[in-house]
C-alpha cells in the first residue's frame, strides 16, 4: 500500500525550496499577493475534499488554518508592501 503523501511531488518544477524561494521572491509583489490568495483558495478546496472523508477531519482543519493564516498574515502584509510599492511606481 502506498502512502497518500507519496502522490504529491516534493519539488516545484524541479526546484528545491531554496531555488523556488529565490525565483518566487524575485517576482512582482503584486503577483505574489495574488498567488497567496490563490494558494489559500486551493487549501480550502483540498480541505473540503478531505472533510468528506471522515478520517481526514484533522487534516481538513489544518488546511483551513493554513488558508486563514495566509489571508490574515501573509496577504495583509503583502497588501501593505504593495501599497508602499505603488508610491514608487512610474505614473503612466
């Protein structure tokens, strides 16, 4: 029997965590902010699926906690950073 976690890749597009952080960290803060929101939505989608399987209630709760943390912590901080960046952007 295989472990359910074995179905998930342990890299992103062949990048290790350090490489991914460097690439992602170099993208636009506005893009990053949108990614955090989409990741939160994805965790919520996964939580809904895991909740339907009674054995995964704890996992569903953890995924919801991750989504909430992204929204309340990371997304709020990203909004703050993006607000500061707007001040330095060229006006068109």
